[in-house]
C-alpha cells in the first residue's frame, strides 16, 4: 500500500493543522470557547476531557460538520473558516465516529470501498457499463482495499453485511474505511469506547501500526487514560469548551487543573 | 472474531404463526366440506370461498387473462413505487410529488410535441426538463431544508406537487392529451393467443411496457450494485454523516436520485398515458403506490417490484371473481385492504429490514 498522505511538502514535525481561537456555540450554549492548538505531522495527538468538554465538537469543526463562529483553521498551509465535509475529505481528513457510523446494509468490502470514492475518477459513461477504464480502476482500488483488510485482519468478514457484525469488529471496519481514504489526518472519536481489554489492545496496536508504517497523523479522543498515555505523543485537555492544558502525557498528568477537572475540587 | 455468523434461533410458532395455522386449517375444512357436499352450491360460504375457485378452474383462459391484466397494471404500480423508493432511500424524503412527476413528465413530452417539436427530440427535451427539475428541487427545497425533521420535507413535497400542477397547466394547458405512442414507435394492437380452450388477448403496448420496465429495472440494479456512484447512493441511503465523512457530496447524490426518479416517472407516464390519456387525473392512480410500498417495504427496490405485481394481480382477481358478489367496483379499495392485512402480519414489508429498536 502506498503511504497514505501523498503530501511531500511537510516534513515530520511540521505543523499539519492548526486551530486558532476557535469558538463554537449553538444558540446560547457555548460548546467551544477560544481554543487554539496544533497537530504536527506524524504525531498521535490526543484530545481528552470530561464529558461535555467539547471534544467531539472540536473534531466536527475540523472535518467541516460544524462551522465555528470565530477562529481559523489552517490545514496543510491553507486557512479556512468554513468548509463542507466533502471538501475536508477531499483535502485529506478522514474520521471515525463515537457511535460507529457505517453503511449497515453494505458488506465490509463495500464499506471500505466507499472510502475510495474520492480517489475514483473514471468517467461516468464507463462506469455505467463497468467496462474499460472503470473496470481497471475498480481492480486497482480493490487491491488497496484488500491490503487494508489484511492489515486489519478482517478477511473472514469481507462479505458480511456490517450491521450483523459485533461492535468491536464494526469499529475495525470503520477504521478500515477511514484508512482507505489514505488521509493526511485521521480523526478517531473514541476508537475504544465499549470494547473489552483484548479488543482495546488490538485497536491500540492498529493505531500504532498505522502511525508507524504509514506515517499517518492521528488525532484521537479517548476516555481510557491508560490508552491515551501509552499511545499519544501530545495531549490537549478541554473542560467546558476551554483548553486547560496542552503538552506531553506526563506533563498533563501532573497538571493541577487537569487533576481537578477529572477528580473535582474539594470545597 | 470467532462467531461472526449469528446462529438462527430454533423454529417456534409465534402468535402470527398460530394465526396462519388457524387460517390454513379453516381453508382445509372448507375444501373438505364443499367436496363432500356438506356445503351446497348457493350456500353463502360456498359463494364466498369455493365458487370463485370453481370458476377459475372451469375457465382457465379467463384466469390467465385476468392475471395478465393484473401483471400489466402491477408493472406500472411497481414503476411508481420504484420512484418513491429511490428518493426515500437516498434522501429520507417521502416524495408525495412522485405521482405528479409522472403526469408532469408525460405532459411535457406530449406538450412539446404539440408545439411542433419532433417526437424523439421532445423525448430528449423531456429528460432534460426532469434534470432541471432535479437540480431545482435540490437547490431550492432540499438544500435549505437539510437536517429539518422528516415531516417538514414531506410537507415540502406537497409544495412541489402544486408547483408542478400549476406549471404544467400554465405551459401546456389543463385539457387531457393523447400520448404520442405511434411517433415514439410504440406498438399498437393486440396479439391473440389460443390456449386452454379459449383465447387470451395481449395488448402489444402492455408487452412493450413490461419489457421496457424490466430492462430499466435491470439497468438500475446493475448501476446500484457495481458503480462508484451506485455505491455512493447506497452509502447515502445508510448514513448521511458517514457518507459525508468519506467525501460523498450529498447535493450531487440528491440531484442524481431525483433525476433518476424523474426518468422513471417519464417512462411510467409514457406507458400509462398510452393506455389511457395524459391528464392530471393520472396522479390519483399514483396513490396506489402506497399499498405497494407497504407490501414491499419503503426501502427495497425488489420489494417495490414484487409488491407492485402482487397488488396488480390481487386487485384484478379480486375484482373479477369476488367483485360481482358486492356489486363490483372493489378494485379501487382492494389494494389498500390487502396492504392493511399485510401490516398486521409483516409491518416491515416483504423485503424491508426487520425493525429492531434498541432501548
């Protein structure tokens, strides 16, 4: 498989995405207030915080589901305030969802193939007959998808409709679909939620492998602190929509505000 | 990873199962009773439950003719239902305007021809009009109303209905028109088949309708199954947000779906118009798609087809054999009756996914 993220201008360690002064509110409810942080190429960046801290809203802002009222987002050097999700996807941002969003009626294979949508270019006319360039293209993409299937060890469920799969496997298929986009930035929203220990270990291994083998930059939201501390290079902590800490896992772990946010302050 | 295939639960009779068993027992009892002469000819039970079947056996050619007529109208119901299903799947909208789209498409075709446009060019232009309609609906209805509750989108399709009626009458006039079937090289006349000791007559236009509908449905199925856009359509049908996250543009998909439904409407309009005439009265027939959808499930294309055929045949057989008992004219409501019975036993439809709610 070709290394995901064909972007050669950025070297590992350069800023891939920066969020500057982003604020988002729904009516009177402030979901995010003036948050800034950056994600560097090649790192695993964790976003943590108590429930309702605005973590998922942040991911939704990054991939264009939500449009912040204030602030700027710079991705691969291009700044934008408002962007549609399909455009964000075309620029190389892939994601998974907190409560698995798969195409339930479609097979594992078709789900992951759907991740290749943006890479397919053959003319509509040929597609109608599944012939000529369209067929060649389909075969090439199928090859990439089969490699992802091997990588995630889901060969046995290739043809199973994903709605029938157990939750842990659905999460894996969802990761596969995001990988099929060969993204520059992979956003994972609680990739291990609801998993048992063994499944968590598998998923952690896949995340590390994606990061190591393909150099994919990953931003993830996770509640399991052990996992976060083991996986991530840097951690940003949100509470009530504000950033309260940002740094290496060890620093963050000792931060007074973070401890207070998680454990509560004695009165 | 071990047990990926769920094991089927052991067969057990549910309440529905017992009802069916009871029905089967009752039918068996009736047959035995009538054969043994317990129920005489003329007895109400005989007239209702046995005599119609006796008639079917006595005049098989009439039965075949009735079934054929049923299949033909069934194909047309199926086509209308197909338009509904396409749009419902991809945009979650129950498109009340589908019936009017059938009339509007046919009216555009005939109206353009009346204005002096050659028939085949008018056909191409009518397809073009359906495309413009799809773009318009996406731009001015779906896009501003995205993420609104379903009921609001449903109401919006009422709006589309009246806009299309008004537009059609304004441009082409409200009087019924003749379909230009000859100019479109559609066959006329009938074929008489000698069979089963009698004659069965098949209208050539009906045969053409069945063939064209089958070809169109096959093409659509292939398109959905095997192309990038087909895959994207199915993806959008399953989950909007997941589709967005892999870079599928909802707006583009909506245009494609409404255009496809528009083309299906045009074909339906031509076929239906060729059997009667092109007028806004046709749109009430489109309501017959409702029982078809209940039978077939709102999200299933094969369901729409099979459901259409069942309703078509059921309606004609009911009218021909049982209609006289109540003075005829049951064709107009029998379809809804069948659908109601179906709702009791299989609310998700023949091919719909079983509804399991997690609570």
